[in-house]
């Protein structure tokens, strides 16, 4: 994905990406296994927030790697 030296911005972005991915997986898993999809419309804000944080984490990871010369 990104080559070069990894800065602290890269690592913070990786943590944000990881936490948001786990949260999104947990929301989807909860709805599929326990609720069978009926409460999905109540959790749309959480799903959108997790997707936004995934995108923020990806952007931080891409911009946080120093380019090799």
C-alpha cells in the first residue's frame, strides 16, 4: 500500500482503521447472528461512522508514509 518510512501519522491511521474495522464487523455480525437483520436501520449511523473512520484511517496511512527518493 505505502512504501517508505512509516511515521507516527501512519501508525495512528492504522490503529483507527483497525478499531473501525472491528466495530463495523461487530455491528454486522450482531445483526446477522442475533437479530437476523431486523434492527439494521437503527444502526445505520454507527455503520456510516465506522466507514468514515475506515476512510480516515486509510488516508492517514497513505499520507503518513514518507516517500523514498
